[in-house]
C-alpha cells in the first residue's frame, strides 16, 4: 500500500502560525511535495524538499526529515485566503507521486 | 497563457455511456497525467504518459483508456461508464523526471454517472 498520512482538518486564527504535518513510509524516495488546493479548484505547487532541512518561501516554509519519514508545512501570518486544503505527496522510486488525502485548513477571523 | 486546459468541465452520463475527456497543454511538457479525486482520498493516478505516443497504467486504470497522439494532448476515455467513476478528474503535466513532481494541473472535470 501507499503509506502517507496527514491530519484531515485543522483550524487556525488569522494572523497566527500553523504547522501541518505529514508522515510517510516508503522504500524509494525522490522528494516530498506540498500543494495547495482551494475548494473547487486545481491543486497548485507550493514546495519541494529532497534533502533534510527547512526550505523557506515567503510566508510558507517546508521541512523534511528523511530518516523519520516526516515533513511539515509551516504557514505564518495566516490570511483568510490561506483557507484551503494542503496536499502532501512523496515521489517514489519510479518518479510517481503518492498523495495524502489532504488537510483542510480553516482560518477564523 | 493557457497552461493546462480540460474539456468538458462538467458532464452527466448514464451508466453504460461512453465519453472522452480532452486535456491540452501549451508548455511543451513531456509528461502528462490523468488523476481522479474523491472525497477523503488522495489524488489517484489513472494513466500517464512520458512522451508522445506512449502511455502507461497508474494506480487505478481499470475502466479507462488513454491516448497521446500529439505531445500537447492527452485524452481519457470511458468506454462504458459506471457510477463508481463519478469523480473529479484532473489532468496535469510536468517537464520530466527530475521535475516530474512539479505538476501543472487543469481546472478539473466533474463527472457524474447516474
């Protein structure tokens, strides 16, 4: 099977910080990806990690620990427009993406 | 500035009917994919193509066929639709192996099979 897990839903407050976790198990690994998907829209690429550590891109950062099979997406200074689903996916040894079910993030004023 | 375009956006079919979803990309991408997205589940790969004239099965290929006669187009066919194929279908494209994880998605096609 394809073992990738992330929380179903999270709630956070506008202006705050939220961390969305993703865990995976795989024997072949070619990177970890995060996508954002607003309701009724297509997913859009956010970030890519292939080495351990933190990648920062504006208000969004993504972290990877390959030894722990763990990644997180950190969103700072939350805005109402950040309300969306966040999809975690790892790339397997065949360069195919294996997707988590997504985390629905609800931002409250 | 079209990117990836899917048609149609919405379709309702009766069980047993056939239809084709068309995907077109104008970014000269080598790789193209068809996914389905169902509530509570991750995106599932139906079929994919790594270049013009090539296709391969993904995770859930049964009941679907594909063709990639031109580099810019990737067609998904349902020969005999079933209610289990009610879903949102996304086409995506990418440059190639090392960039294969950065997908560009179409807007989606919502299919209902009655």
